C-alpha cells in the first residue's frame, strides 16, 4: 500500500486510490464540481488542481493515482491561484442570479467562491445567453446559463439509470447542457440529478421556491417507500408556517449508505413525504365525533374485556401493517399474546409495485422483514376479512392497512356493518378509515423513533424528526395505553426499553441496541 | 415533408459497422451516410444512427452538434464556405466575403431565397497556398480573385443544381524532393505502378524481413520526430507499446490536418498516398498492429478519395490484407472521415472521435500507448512522420539523420503562407532558416513591402518579429528562441498587418475550435476573443492588456490537453512583441497602421 503525504499528513492508502480520495481520508477537502464518487472521472472542471511534488504542472486530484512517497500540497500559492482562476472562468459567463436561484445557499459556486475565489471580477464582456427555467420533465427544471458543464447529470443518466437523456451539445463556449429536443427527463431516478448538480442548473420542481435552503433543518431517516430502506435526510421547517402552506417536510435527500442505496434514491421515495403533512388523521373519532384518548381507549378496552369475559376473544382480530416499526409490531404482538384467541396478522396480499435492479422493490413496505421476523405473517388476513364479512368477528383493529385497496371497497363496507367495533389506527385518512367506527390518530413515521428491517435484513433506525401532529401518538404508545387500560403488563416504559425487550426475545436481534445500529444500520 | 427511407441504407450501414471493432466507432460514418443520402441529418436519421450504434439520441445529437460539417437542417445545393483563418485573412478573405455577399444578395450564414445557395465562413481549410480560398460543397477553390469569384457566382446562380466546375488552382507549388516531396509533381496522384517504379515499397519489404525491435531501433537512430507538431521521437513512442499486453494494438494515422497555416499532409494524401501506406505497414509491423486507421479531416474530400483509392490498390497488390507479400504479416487499413473539428488533431481527441464521440481529449494517464483506441495499446502518428519512415527504411537511418540536426533527422514539409510572393509547401532540411523559407522559397514579400512578423509553426506558435527570423526551423532551435516548430506552418505578415486584427483572427479560431470540455479553455478562449474584438473595435480599456495577459496565463497548464496553452500563446506573444500597437488601439480607439499605410484589413 503506497504511503502518501498530503499537506504534511502521511497516510497509507490502497493502491489505485486517487489523490482526492486519499485527501478525504486524512481530512483534507479538495474542492470539486465534476468529480463524484459514484460516477466515472471526467476531469473537466479543473477546480481540484493540486501541487504534486516533482510534477511541473498542477495535477487534478480526481484523476491522479497515488504513488509511493508522493507529496501533495493543496494549499500552495500555485494551487490557490489555480483554484481562483478556475473559479473566475466558471463564473465568467455565469448569470450571477443568486437572489432568484433556488440553489442559493447550497451552491458550490457560492461556497467555493467564498472559500477559494475572492478575486476582484475582471470580466466586463457580454455574457453568453442560454435557455433558462426550462421544465425538462416532471421533476426537474433546467437553467443552462448556470451550468458549469461538469457532466455529472450526463454521467448519471449514462452510468446509473442507463437512460441517456442528457447531453452537452455544441462546443467551446457555446457548449450547453440539455435534452434532445422534444424529449423529457422522466426516469424513476430523475431527482438525483438535482442532488448531484453542484450549481443551480438543475433544480427540483417540487421544492423550487418553497423555502430558502437556510431555513431548512436536517435529520437522518430511512425511506418507508419500499423494502429497500434507502437512507435519507429529511429537510424540514417547523417555525415558518407561512411557507409551502404550512408543510413541515420540504424535501428528502438521499443519505449515503454504501450497502443500501449509495448516493441515490428513487423518485417514488423522494416525493413520498407528502403524507407527513397531507390527509392526516389528527383527532380521535368515535362514530364520527371527536373524542379524547381516554374515552376512546376505555371504550375499546371495555369491548375487549367483554369478549374476554364471554370467552370470545377469537372474535377479535388485529391487522397491523409492515409500514409499522419493529417496536410497534412487537408491542402489538405482546398485547395480543396476552389475549389468547385474538388473531394478529400482517399477512396481506401483495399489491403490484414497480421494481428494478437498482433500488426500487415491488414490496412497498419498509418492514416486511420485521413482520416475518416477528412471525406476524402466519395467518392470511383474507381469512379474517371473510370471517368478518360473515359476522364471526366482533372487534377488528386495523393498524395502518388500507383494507379497501387490499380487498376491495365492497368487502370493507360489508364488514363495517357486521363487526361490532371496527377500529382504524393510522397516520393518514384513507377509504378504510372512512368506514371505521373508531379512528385513532397514529403518528407519521417521521414523528416517531424506531427501526425497520429492509430486504437485505438490515436493521435501520428511523429517528423521530417531527413533533406528533394533533392528538396523534406513536403506534406502540397507543398499544401500550390500551394494554394499561386492559390491566395487562407491558414490561417496558420507553422506546429503547421496548427495543431491548424485543431484541432479547427475537433471536436474530439478540444483543442489538440503538447504539449498535447507528446511522448506517446493522445486518442481522 | 421529406420522406426518409432508411431501408435502402441498411446494406451500406452493415458494411460500415463491419469495419469497426466497436459499434460506436461507426457513428461518424453512419452520420455521413445519412447526410450524403438526404442532404442533411433529420431527427429520424439521428434516431436511426443511435439505434445502429447503441447510443441514445441525445448522444447522437451531441456528436452532430459538435462537428461543423453535419447539418440538421437542409442547406443550399451550393454551399460556399469561405475560409476566414489568418492566412486567408492576410490575403483578403474579408473582401471575398463582401463580394460574395453583394453578388449573392445574402449575408454569411444565410441561404438564398430559392434555397439554392448557402454562404458560410469556416476556420482554416488548410489550403493556405491558394488563399483567399473557399470550399464549394466538396471541392476546394482558390485563389479567389475577382475573376474567380465572378465565375463561381455565375455557375452557382445559373445552374445551381449542377456541381460548380472549379479550375484546379495553379498555386499548388511544391518542391521536388529531397525526401518526402519527390512525387508531389504528380498533380493527379502517384499510383501503385508509378510508386513501385520509383522504388516504392522497398522500405516495407526490408522491414518485413527484420525484427520489430530492429525497426524501432532504426527509427530511433534516424532521429525522426513527430511531424504533426509535438516533435516527440517517433521510435521512442513506438517502444512504449507493451509487449506483453494481449489486447490488439492499433496504429492510427493523424491526417486531421487543421493547424491554420499548415497544408502539407494534404499533398502526401493526394499526390503520394502509397508513401503513407508503406510507412504504415512498417510502423504496424514494428508495433505488432494488424489494424490501422487513417483519420482524415472531413473537409479533405479529395484526400479521402485518393487515399481510399491507394488503399484499394495496396490490397489488390498484396500489400495490405492477409499475409502481406508472403511475409505472414496481416494488416487492414480503414480510412475514417472526420467531420469538422480542429481539436481532433490532438491525438486523444482523435481517438475519442474515432470511437464515435465528440472530439474530447482524454485524461492522461493512461496514455494511448497503454490504453488508446478501444482501450487498447495505440500509436498515433502524423501522415508526414509515417511517410518519412518508408524513406528511412529504404535508405537507412544514418542517411536520414545526417540530413537534419544532431537531434532531429531529415527534412520537413514547410507550409509557407500569408504575405509571400509564392505561398506553397516546401521541403527542406529541418535546419533551414526561417529567413530562407520566407525569402528563398517563398520569394519574399510582395510589393516590396517590409516583413513585420512571422508565425513559424502554425497559428499556435508564438509570433516572431522581423528581426528574429535568422533561426533554424528544427524543434530545438525554435524552442530556444521561445516559440515552436509545431506543424511547420509559416505565416508571414508584412508591415501593413494590424497585429490587433491578426490576434483577433487567431483568437476567433481558438474560441471557435475549443472543444469546451475544460472550464479554463471553454470560458477563457471565448473571453480572450471578446476582449481582443473590443480592442479591435476601438472600445479598448486601459486594463484590457493586463486582463488579456492574466486570462491567457490563467489558461496555461490547467487543462486536459494543450489547446488552452495554444490559445494563450498568440495573445501573449502578439501583445508582448507588438505592445505599442495594442496601446495605440486602446488609447486612440484607432489603428495606427490605417493612417500610415494601406492597411490590410484582417
């Protein structure tokens, strides 16, 4: 392994490592526009110039392989002069329309200018004009004037999606990023080009002008859009209700995880966050009337107790969802375990879902592996539905499942008439909730902590990001409150305790803690 | 609506695809096929090509838009393209354009109302010996004096459907030997029998009986250096081909002559193409290559036709194909047509282009000798370099080395253009002086005017003043005086030349031809042109000169290839050597030459 010294720091790195990668390992940041670790090396922006001892010219760090004894300087006068002139070239024809540019605040032209530029502008010529504010597809807006022609988007659509939509047309200073006339950028991963665009050339049509990026807070989570469990950062605003009609979540960004999603997420996941702020169930509803938690839970507990006394617990069924966390599911399971006869199953017929060999999985639930691990997939829910329709079920408690989507509206309409107590618990309204007798507001997954297990059997923690909306509570809290009403023992008081209990009981999770899962997950 | 029927192109397309190791390499020839069939490349054509070469239509459009010779819209039956590069400008290109505009009633970039005639300007067509000149469809024409323009316009307007008949320019002047130019007197080309009768293919015959390493040693001993412009020792370059690499090796001929003021390779391709083929056989054998490509610039239609004819002859006579002359050595040659991009003369850009992409120079490392065409070991050599090789093998390395200097053997073809009595291509030992090229070969400055400046090695080379011409033309001597031998293109400027305008023409060329890949070059070349144009218009500002020099310096040494450096050098040298002229322009907004002499407007 070659030993290399960068800014006085010596490190041994794997052969084939480039200087830009080695620098990162010793904590030296080298600016870059075209370089992206997930894409091939283009070497065209020239901002990553470094001084390599004995090399007559500055070298680009992104394409210079390390060599034994190599000495690199990233801060010499030659380097800073080089960075400065590259910035001056990149900004020469740039429109400098930062005040109306959505990238402002997270733009690498702004950032690097402040860090490496700071020159007195000399460009006094007419700037070249190029197309602005062109919607190039459902998700992305193009401003060709702001483009630095780094070709990241071109390489993304060539190398990752292999859809080849982008091209850099013409040559010299007339070179221009774009799509073939009449074509649109409409692939399942289109939003990623906005993430990798280092400037304001490609902006997100959904996020555009919703909020200035400096108002955004960021917290890590995991996408709940499918069983891949792509790692994400949630960008949200809590203190500016005048923005975006009071929405709290502004956008999702992929969060790097080498083993799960690398740098990417699909558009389905990226734009799936609207459920946090739209169509929420905020109040408890008892036969259409707003109620308090205590009253609702007492009513449910009374009905359950009645069944129990009549030795008819087999007339109660619970259908939780693979959208729930391990903690939620474990709490439900523990509760129903203490109510012998109650059927609890999350085994529902699969809905058709888009999938590919990149990230998208057909199973649109984030925790199907968790359901399987807790053995909540043993009884087909369809049998419960049939039993309910034929009047054999008295209490039906649905947690986060849309029965209408799964079994059709007619069945749900029928069972709502047959079942004595039809409880729907979930974060959002749906057709099923409209038929339920009791509707319990559950927190959205971004409002609660917990874990999912993805399709690779990787346990990943989601983390609570937003305060619970309205009267909603986390599913596991609702379950715990009901258990208390029923006089059953929960055995845990907090979520970490709940997880520890679950981990102790479920073999593959033995010994696992939130600390061990960390931010990158833990494969079991 | 024109109906585009591609079924009739299928057979030809299959034949084209069969020439290349990878489909994508057929991109340019397939686009040519579409354009030759339909007159332009319609969207259906881009889609058709994309499907043939497995490229998205966006990537096909990238290619179409990169090269100047492809058209996405129909153009006139007669496409008159007037060269506006420095050598033609020096000899009155501006006047030619004005006359054509007046006579045709259209401006540059326009097509006559009947759609028959299109007038454009183009950068150097590399026929500076017949400057001012133009290309009409596939044919070159020059010298465009008043009579020639009249004849051209008359033919084009009276029967625009018929190809314009242009007289063979009489200005093609070539020397007769001593090495490469021996057969340049054969205006209609030197064909196989004549070539063999003249001792042709003896060098190749000798080489096929040698060990590859012996050939490389012989070429090293000859002190032959790359005559495309870089001057790298040819034999040493060949020795970089790895012996143990199992991949196929490629020999690629750089016939993308494009450096303004250079027009020598065209003579080899058109008048002595077998000399190139013979050199290729020797080189291919030496590096273990069985497949060679000749990449010829797209404008050189006649060169392509004649080279193809020579290649066909060589196949027919057993000098190409399987088991050449019973030696057991196989070699196939494919002639590949470029499509209008100066940058493709840069060897890695040429490889990108040959692979069917935009002419983007490639990142180094890896170098072509290790990973070049189709990621295989590749040697790229200039036409003149390879043509010299056959002579070296025939007459011996010592004979060749002795003609030149201690570090550069042999002769060179010097292209002399601009303000000389007799512009032309002249072969001379590399130690010939610049003075001799101007005054002896070029026969001095017309009209008894004084010499003002001279560019010694193509437009990229730093300019020299009249008092700096007593210098030998070999690579090392010119480097010692701060310029370079480059492509051997000598552009002569007399005292009537405005250096601001001369720099404007040079900067226009670089702004037009930058591939646009690296930011310093893409932005810097355009910026420099805008600044010098402003000074030329009389709108210069006091800080323009330091700004131009700063910008030029900032471009140097920061890009993938040396194009940016080449764009910077004229700016630096014209300003430094003729500073007072620039100062005067900025201070007065006027050209002082206009007041003192009959200024040639460039």
